[in-house]
């Protein structure tokens, strides 16, 4: 076996030294009735080439974002991945290390996490960020739990514009804890303004997605006022992190916790994971933050270095009283995002966000001008918006796929009230020609 | 003795933000092929002014920066990384390559099932392989890590009891368990009751029986446990729990000892998670991502998370979103799929025989190291171990040298230290898991080094206590970091 170095001679010598006659004797502590008396029903070992070919055949059966025009977003976004990101994260010193428990030989990982904490804190406008959560959905669920701990309240209000999967994950996480969940309804313009009636003295937080699942940009400032007036917290969940480059930082608008998904920052879509959950809060709430944190310190000779810190919040110290059970996080995805943000930088990231906006606005203008298509939500949007169709969306999308175009998400399972509608995402990957083509097919051209 | 490492190129590197110079850039955005937009007009007060605070660096800066940072890390590809209960085995390069195929890496989770049949087929096949390896009936691939798997497993247990009209309140957790176990139980609203291990380091039926009643929802057990010992009373213990209506949760963190040897499903375990980043070689990535599939017996199948893949009569695959008793959705999409692809490639590469060989060699390596070290190091629980062994610093008590010092001194010799001060039931624990990836020569050099450090602890304790000496940074002040938390860079820090 190519991954195992032992020769038969090694095995003999090692058994002799450890005082075992045969390999089987090593397993003597396992009572005989519990031992497997047969071989596992797993196919025989294959060479590298055979495994490669098998996986390549499976990969070839999947639709993907680089095969043609692709307008599917809805929480997972197709962006261009700069070459340096994968080249650098592929370095074995990053890939094949683990949680930096031993800081003297983990400074690379620790400094990168510190840089990520700084970057995401700058983008969200809040002070303390952790070293990642599993994904946007679980980060948002952890934010709800954190708000419940801070306020000692048990009700969570969810904006209708929150990603339906995020809502489901929050409901799963809260189920055993006696919490209740209420919904802030969707307004005509596609936003979820928070009415005072949605928040009461038992509300821990209201969670608003920015931009919403429907692509609309919420008015966070007035939402924050409403929520704070009742002593609750405003949690802002961001599924398209690139929007942070263009929209006012949620922390500057009154958000108490900003969480979400940073897959857009250089992390491959990978059929939904591994992605990059993030969670950022006010410094005053740092001891309620879940997950790992990296802090700056000095070594025995006074030189700057970084360590995991404030671990008294965590499961390996506090066990059942920990702020979360999270242990392994999404470290390498955090590194991808840190490298991506370093490459794009202060100006590149903004330009990229403006390009996304410009292309989406072009597409919206085309929709307005195309008979058979409409824009049911009037609120401003970033790179994603809802298109109303006169004909059934499922059939239109299938027809588009027949022409090699992935023309968005059928909203029927998620928002039946919108009627026949498609969630259409336009990133920098979309050319003007491909936008024209996709909208043409959705409108029924060539059918 | 030959050294495992010597001084080489050692680079200094500031923070990204300190490298920043106005006007530099590391990426260009393509020219627009659509009319420009007026951001202020479109978004008004919703727009932000600027991204001040983000760095301005060239691509060369970025590549040098992160390449230099990487040289400050220990890694499996550099050498032995014997972190106990973390299974830092070799991560095959093939797995990295296949996970990057566009049909996997650029696939979208919301593409309709009929257009991602290759991925659904992989899910289905991997579920079946993991069910066979663990001896369980059904598998969910959704949990993103072991701890999320535990959370899912305990949720399913809670749903099971509730479906039977029972509201149980407690979960039993052995005192040797990982901290995630009690934390996962608490996240389900359960009271955690610690069960003491016996003098021989394993769980005894009498202790479980004494704690067991009709209020106990489950016992969580790690087998082999964190002392590297097989819980040999597990079948009897499972019967005790089942007789009072409870279920048994298996923490699969240490499954690398059992592949093809024994199966948790044959020991009375009702639900367990597996850590693909441990047993199935997906890389640890400096802290993640991992993946924590959960396998269950049929009695918990009605409570599995949704969605899951089903195979239709015509051989095609589909998602099933509905299940009346489901605990719901745990992940925003389908879990850490990139890790699933890697683990699948790994299992296919090894085959049944290779999987068994992994466990045999992992266990042989741990026992060999133990045999070499036992004459000098205190072994709190002697005997044949499974995939890892636990030592302590008791024999150095009179020198002032602690486990922390031994760990730091190992670094001077080019080794990542073992897990230290865990399990909590062994004061000054050194928990060593060599994995099957390490050759006899590597183990001998490592054992020689530990023995040398032991001698040094007696002859020159100050050198051990002030280690590491040969690293870029000396021992770091963790107390200062916690007392005055600095959790992000701010411009005025540069002046310090």
C-alpha cells in the first residue's frame, strides 16, 4: 500500500519489541465476539490512475459554473478565483497542519487568522471576529444562540428575507433549547422592514440578511433603532460577502453581530462546502463569542507573536458550559479568503463589487425592456435580483439548460407567493452577451 | 544521533497591513462590457464610502507574504505530527487533485439533481461505504465536522425519545471524553453527568448502571477511548443503557484503530460520527475544514437530517427533502462536500485490505512507541494500547520539568508535540498518536529524542524548561494575550 511504509521485516521487529507475537495479538483487548470475522465489503484497492479515472467520470456528470453562462447564486456564488489563492493554500505547511495549539511552530496559521480577523472586522464594522464557523447558516444559528446568552431572552425574530436554508438551520439549532422563532414579513418591495410589533421584551435578536435572499438591500439603520428600543440585538447575516465592499458596514448602521458566509472571497463553490462561516461582534461581547480566537502577544524575548486566546469560552476547557461545541473549523477556507482579500485589496475589491453591480443593473435594464419579464421587487439590489416570468419558471430554466445556460434559481419551492419567478445572479463572470442570451431564453425566445 | 532538523532559511515577515503601500494592487478587474453605474445614485445612504483598512499590496507581495508565513508552520508533509486523537496521517495528493476537478469544485449546490448525478452517485456510494465500515445502517454526510456530527447525533436521540413520548433530561459522558461531547449534549438542553473511568482507564458496567435510569437519554462513549484503550465492556454497557431505554452515542474520533477489525455497529452503538479529516485522511488545513458524517442504526433513520440522497428504481439519484421525524437541516447546503470527495478517493485507493492495514500499522506504531518509552516515562495505564498511547510527566516531578516543557523541547528537535494535558484524568498527560504513516526509522528517531529529553530533564532541567530554543519565536506569553486581548491589527499598533 503506497501510503503505508512498513515492510514485513519492520513489522516483525516492531512486534518483537512491543512483546506481541502476531499482529492479531495487538487486538487482544477487543473481545473476540466484537471482532469482525470477515473482510469489509469495500472494493479492492485501486491504483492512483484508476481512482483518478473513476472520479473524473463522476465529475464529468455534473453541471458547473465554468462550462457556460451561469446565473445561479442564492447563497453560493460563482466568482473568478485568482491563481495565487490555490497556489498558496496548496502549500503543505498550511494544508497538512492542524489547529495551532503549539504557537511556536504554528505562527503561519496564527498570523493568517489574525489577519483574517482584522479584514472581516474592517469589512463588517465590528470589533472582534472569530477564526471561522462551518458556514453562513451555522454561523447565523450560533449568532442567535449568542444573542440569547447575552440578553438572557428566548425569542428570535427572523426576517422573511433570510435564506430559507439558514432559517432551517437556525430552527434545528434552537429546537432543544426552548426558544421560539417568529417571522418578520416580506414587504411589497422585497425587503423585510422590522415593525415594532415584531419585537417584544422576550426577543433576544432580530436576524436580517443583507442583501436579502431576494437580493434586496435592507434598511438596517431603521431596523437597528426598532430592535434596540426593545433591548434586543440586531444580527445581520451576509450570504454574498462581496456586497460588503459596496454597502455600508452593518456595524456602522447599528448591527450588534454580523455573521454569514464568505465563500465569495476566493473559496470554490464545491457543491456547497467547505465554505467559510464568519461571526463578528462588539468587543463588549467577546466572552460570549463561540469558536477559536487568535490574539497578539509577545514571546520570552519581547517579540510580537500570536496565540489562540480566551479559550476559557471553549469546549476543551469549559466542556458543557462552553459557548459552543465547535472544535474543528474552516481554517483553510479562512486562509483562501485572507489571500483573496490581500490580492484584491482596498481598490480591487471595490472595483469588483462595482462591476458586479453594473452588470446586474444592465441585466435589470434588459429585463425591464423585455416583454414577458418583470422585476417584482422594487428595492435596490446588489448582484442578484428576482425576475418575474409570465410562463412557468421550471420550464424556462430547463429550456435554458438545453441551450447550455444556467439561468438562475426557480423560486417556486422557496417563495410561491412570488408566482413564476427566478432568482438571477450576475457576477463578474457574466458577459453582456451571456446576459442577453439568458434573458432571451427566459423570455421565451427560440422556444 | 542524527538531527531531524537544523537551522535553515528563516524569514521575518510583517503583517499584511504593514506591507501595504498606497497605489499597489494584487489583482486587476476586467474592463466593464456594460454601461458604468452611479453607486451613489443607485444606493444612496446604503453605500459605503471606501474600503480604508484593506491592504494595498502587489501579487508578489502576497505570494511572498503567505509563502513566508507557511514556513513558520509544522506540518504532516514535513514530519511526524503525533497529536493524540487528531490522527495526523498522510494526506494523499491524488485526493487534492480530484477535489479540484471543476465538476466537483465548481458545482453549485442548488443545481437540480438530474444535472449533478455524478455528485449524488458519490454521496450514495460514500454513505454505503461508511455504513459498512462502521457497521451501521444509514449515514448522513451533512455535518461539517465531528462536533456538528455529535450535535446531529444527540438531536436524533432527542427526537427518538420525544417520538416515543418521553422527555429525558440527562446524558452520561465518561470523564475521559473529548470536551465536545458534553458541549454537544448541553446544546441539546441536556444535563451532563460525568461517569468516572475505572482504575484501569476504561468504563465499567457497574459505574454506568449506577448512573443509568429512565431520565438518561444517552451515554456518549469514545472507543478506543482517549487513553488509547479499547472499552472492552462496551457490549455489556450498551445493554445496560438499552435496558433502561437509553441509546448509545459513539464518538468516532478514534476509529482509525478499528478499520476492518471491529465495527461500532456490532458493539451496541446506535449512532456515531466519523471524522473524515482523521480516519479518512482529508487534510486538517490548519484547523479545518473537516467533515463529520453520522451513521445510525435503523431505529434512528426516521430522524436523519434532510435532505439526503435516494436511489431511484431506474438507477438515478434524487434528493429527498421530506421526512416526518427529521431533526431538520444542519448545514446551509450539503456539508463539506470537498472533503467527502477526498475521503471517497481515499477509501477507493485503500480498499478493504488497505483499510485494515491502516489500523494494524497504526496500532503497531503506538504499541512500539509505548514499548520504547515505557522504561523511562510514567505510563499511567500500562498494557496493550490501540492507535495512541498516553504518558505523563510524573517521573520528572523532582526536576521541575513538566509536560509543557517536554513538548516545547520536542519542537527544538523538529517534532510537533503530542496532545498535552489531555485526557484530563491523567495529570500532565502526553497523548501520542503516531498513525500508520510513520516508518520504523521515524519512530525510532522520535523515541530516541524523547529519551534524550528525559535524560536532559534530570541532567540539565533549565534547558528543557526554557525550550524551545531553536524556533523563530521563543515561548509565547499566553497570559498576556488573554489579559489584554488584541484581536485585530489597528494602524496605531505599527508604532509600538
